[in-house]
C-alpha cells in the first residue's frame, strides 16, 4: 500500500487540483490532505463541464466517500473557508467529503492581510496575508485553532496582537510612504476594530466547529489511524517547488514548504511508503515577479495564454507564459525524489510549430544542465533550446498514448528520457475525463 504526494514542479498552477481529483477516486485513496499554503492557492477541478475552484478545501472534496484534511502547515482564513464550504454546498448539496482541520493550524487574521497589502507588492504576492501569517508563526506569536478552546484565551491573544500590529502597520505605512488615498482604501478603522475582530472570528470558528461535516483535532493521529488500517492517503501540494521558501527562487517565493519536506512538518505524520508525483505543465507559467528564463513575449506566448486560459484562479492576473524548461524539472526531481511525472496541458501545444524545450543554461562559454535558484544568476542566463516539430491535431479526445500524434509522443518521450522520470499521467484537457494513464 502506497500513499501519494502530488507536488508542483514549476511555479504553480500546473494542474495539481485536476490530478488530485482524478487520482483520488481512480487509485482508491481514503483521505486528501493539504499540508501547506493557504488561500493563495487556486486549484481547479472540472467535472462534466462544471468548474470548481478550490482555495483552502482539498481537491478531493467532491468525493463524498472521502475525508479531506487541512494539516497544521496550512494557514486558514476562516471567512474564506466558510464561504468556500457554503458555495460548494450550493453547487453540490451535502454530497461532499468530510473535513478535518488541524487544531495546530494558524489563522490568517485581518492584520496579516493589511500587512501583505502594504508590503507584498514587490514580490507580487496574492495579497491574502500569507507571508505575514507564516512570519508570525515562526516568531511564535500566531493565533491557532487551539486559542479558540476558550473565549477568554482568544480575546487575550487578539488584544495582545492588535496592540503590536497597529504599531507595526503605522510604521510600515510611514516607511513605505503610502499616499493618503491608498491608506484610506485599507479602511483600517473598520478592519482593525478590536470588538469586530473578536466577534467575527469567534463566530466564524464556532460555526465551523458546529458543522456536522467538520471536525477540528489532531491530524497526525488521524493519518496514523488511516495508515494502520491500510487506508491510503493523498497529500496535495499547493504552490510549487520554485515557490518553496527554502528551495525556490527566493525572494520571489511563497512563505511555506510546498516541496516534499512540507508533508512531514505540515501534518505530523510520516508516510513510510510514499510515491511522489510531480505535476508539470507541458510549457511553463509564472504569476508575480521574478526571473523566468524561457518566458515568451511574442505571439506564441500570447497563444499559450489564450488557448491555455492562463489567468490566475485566485487573483485573475494574466500568467506569464514560456517554453518548458527541463533544468526546472530535473531540480524538482532531486528535491522531491520524484517517482513519476503528471504532464498537463499537452493539448495546449497543438498547432504550435516548431516547439522548443530548454535543456540547459549557457553562462559564458559553459553549458549548465542544472537549474540556478539564485535569482541574480537566473536573470543572466542564456537558454539552450532543442527544437521539436509540432502537431496540428486536437488531442483532447485521445485516451491512449499510442494514439497520440507521433510528434506529440516524441515530445513526451524526450522529457521522460532527459529528466529520467517516467511520465505516468498525461492530462489533455481540463475535464476529469480528459487524461491518459501511461
Ligand atoms: P493548480 O493550482 O496546480 O491546481 O492549477 P490551476 O487550477 O490553478 O490551473 C490549471 C488550469 O488549467 C485550470 O484552469 C485547469 O482547469 C486547467 N487544466 C488542467 N489540466 C489541463 C489540461 O490538461 N488541459 C487544459 N487545456 N487545461 C487544463
Ligand atoms: P497554486 O497552488 C501560482 C505566487 C504569487 C507570488 C508569490 C508569493 O494555485 O499553484 P504569496 O501570496 O504566496 O505570498 O505570493 O507566489 N503564488 C502562486 N503562483 N500558483 C499558486 O498557487 C501561487 N501561490 C502563490 O503570485 O508571486
Ligand atoms: Mg492554481
């Protein structure tokens, strides 16, 4: 019995949600676990033409016979979670998975969002309060679900944090030289009103706890129980390898550990028998700032954006698009110990001729096959490409690898050979049914 981790190999939005939703049923997993990130994630699942976008809910939530878990490594905005559950119930009724939330998970509080919106601009963050919430977790001053065990305890923590955060926000506003009009937009008087925060957050968490489909408790123990009773667990990464706080293109990263290490620290459970699948888009995209060597600024880039519908699931921002970069996939293989690749959005490449794949970076006279995570180095590289003839056919209806156009198969085989990891799943359309198991 093998558990499974599904991890983004590039800069996010590879199709992790789709692959999770697909494999959870096909491979008979009992639980789907988010182990890091927050509602900066936007994971899309399309079933029978109906689109579902998840931010905090694990992408197994549409399967009523499963349990979805939010691990301690996830940061939770209870307002967003409540809305996501409400919207889901409106769409599918109560026919969705149960939800189990770690009592150790930290909450995104209003002051975190304010701080992100003042300071997150130069990274191009999602503005959801992610960086400040993780900062405070590490600084040992976060607010967790534990703090909601007792109202007095919760009120005390909010009061302490508000005093500190009001000072910090004033300092930030002055040092970032924010004009008055923009300060007014932050509506600080309302947003940072003590009584409002206490009432609102207490009620939100109480409602979550009172929901019969939700439980708050110890995630490590729950997962251990599933493991003991031979129930398979799927770990769904959010963000991706190059957005990892330690291994990504720092400082243009998120503030959590999307790579494999996050599974252990973000759940309190060590899966002994684990398969790791890296999700890779057949080209590359990035949202936000930071170097991107294979980025395209021409018609091909526009075509990828248009055909691939490359607009952020969370913020709606247009995604930057470029060629596939194998130095990145190789890097992701090493960091996550990939056993397989799920190659997504292959259909988007139909009609592009020729296709290019980055196989190395040229620095001076030297060719380097390794990715360069230092952003200074990365911004200076010249990319070495290999060209491939494209294919014209629409491949969305193909269900067998052998039935793909020959040039398409050559493109996939080259990736497999060069990265040294088998492509186990191909996704050739947004819908759950549009895939090929290799
Ligand atoms: P995630 O954050 O990794 O879960 O990915 P997102 O959901 O943010 O972005 C992936 C987008 O591509 C979504 O709009 C999906 O519906 C869509 N998608 C996923 N797989 C495919 C595919 O194979 N082909 C096409 N055309 N779209 C896909
Ligand atoms: P999924 O799970 C793509 C990017 C932001 C920004 C940087 C830091 O859908 O793949 P943050 O708000 O996390 O502090 O922003 O990280 N980013 C993502 N890009 N997909 C995501 O999630 C992302 N989550 C964060 O655009 O550049
Ligand atoms: Mg996404």
